[in-house]
């Protein structure tokens, strides 16, 4: 079955021909390229049936922010894994000196984690200002 074709009475069996200006066709083409997986024909069908049209926009100014968020997430995750490993070692050793050693290491990792979370919150605040101002 072709794309856009359905079975039964609901099938698209009647063609509708019309002419539009080059400017209007250009608008439809531009809208179709901004809508993922849409053609001009499917876009016109959605307009005729009053269906919603999803337009996707890419803001290049957010590329660096998104990369920073992804890197920060990976670093926070790695620190969390290290803290979990130290907590396991802390809980398995009965000696107080060994526990103190792992507690100190865990606290140092926690301080690094706190700095990353502060960076993360600052980035999210910048995003909120940008998104909420529009």
C-alpha cells in the first residue's frame, strides 16, 4: 500500500486539482520541509481536514548549551557511580581507619558533585530565561 493510502471507504480515492501562485506554493514547501516527513500533498490534506501541523524549529544558539548539559550529565553520573562504589567499600570494611578513608574520599567526590550541580543549575537558568522571554 502506498504512503497515505488506507483501506476501505476511508481511502483517498478522489483527486482534487487546483492551481496556486508560486509564492503560496513556496510557503507550502517551506512548511513541509519544517514538518518532519511531510510532503506538500500531505500538508494540503491536513489543512483540508483541519488536522494539526507540527513544525519543528532548530535554534542553533542552543547547540552549545545542549552539549554542555550532556557533558555535565555524564560527569555527574560518573561521580555518582564513584560515590556508590565508595559507599559499598565503606559498608563492607569493619575497620574504623578504612571507613574514615572511604568517608573522606566520598566527601571529596560529593564536593565535586556539588560544583557540577551548581553549573547545571546556572545553565538551566539561562535556558529558562531564553524560553520564558519568548
